[in-house]
C-alpha cells in the first residue's frame, strides 16, 4: 500500500514538503489543468514558436522524436506524489508495483503512437498488450486503463511544453548572460525544464528567496546528467520561470483556469 504519510500530507514533488496539492497543478496537470492553460495561453517568443493549434491535445500528433523530450525524473516524481489523489486510486495497490507500470505504459504509448488519438481502436491495442507490459502490476486492464489514459494525456502536453522550451532556449543560449562558457546547452536544459515545471506547479507563488531555497533543494534530484550546481543553474531556472509567468495573462490559479 502507499505510504499513508504521503497520502495525508500530499508531499511536494520537488521539495518533499507536506502541503502540496499536485492534482491539476503539475506540469500538464490532467484534465486540461496547468499546462493545458499554460500552452494555450502562451504569448511572446515561446508562444510564437508554438502557434495556435499546437497547444490542442485532442488529435495532436506527438511525433516520434518527442518521446525523447520528456524528463523521466520529473514525471516519476509527479505521479509518485499524485497517484493516490486520483479518482481511480484503490488503496489496495501501491505505486511501485501497480500504478507505476500503468503510468509508464501510458507515457511510452504516447511516444510510440505519435500519429494516433485515444479512441476505441487504440484502447483495444493497449488492452491487448497490457498483460505483456505490466511487469508485476496486479492491475487488470479495467483497473489500469484510467491511469494509462492519465499518463497519455499528460505526456502529450508535457512533450510539447518541453520541446517548445528546448527550441526557444537553445536558440538564445549563446546570448544568455548567465551562461558558463565551459557548459553546454545539455547542461542547462534540465534547468530550463525545471523552471517551466516549477512555474506551473507553483502557480500561486512569486519568485523569492523562499521559493529559490525550495528549488535549490530539489535541483540534485532533477538535474540528471547536468554538470551544473544550483549556483549556476539558478539563473536559467529563473529565466524559464519568468518566461512562463510573462506568457500567462492574469493570475495563474491552482486549477490552471
């Protein structure tokens, strides 16, 4: 079973602090929440890269290359802290054994079937292959389907947000005042993604010393192979945070509306 402390306190996926409410506020929160609004409302240079239709989820093709754009650490952290709040959650099952494989299956399927939409034909294919892909999960397809769909929908939005951010920041990377000449864009990429993720997750906060301290504690968990310490990653993370903040008109509330 899931850790009862995690369920009770809704621990933050970045800092581990109690009190976070991840449903609908994580990057690409399910059901058209944070990144649904985030992508749809983007203005400025990032918004121009996206264009009017690319923010739409239904019927959009993820593209084979987009699967490589996802940050698996952030995604795992998101689902691990939010799965027990989902309406289909059953306390008889836990994340590592049961729900984790379903989320991984949905995310992998979204990358594999980049030209498909979620329909009865796709559902039948995923149902057929679930038994071969479920590892040790005890969930039947009927129990797993909602989690698989959750991950499918979230991945669609997350791929797009990260891909667009990567293109934008790579195009301006050589001109960034905070760039360390010995570092590459691959070193900074996790920082940019971290900033985008954090801005949607902390939609009710301002960038201040307290937030910066929270993000600094999470950096080592999400940096992947980046060689940057937080002292060098901070400005890139802040750059991405403020770019997302400027792109969204008005207040960005916890439900992404």
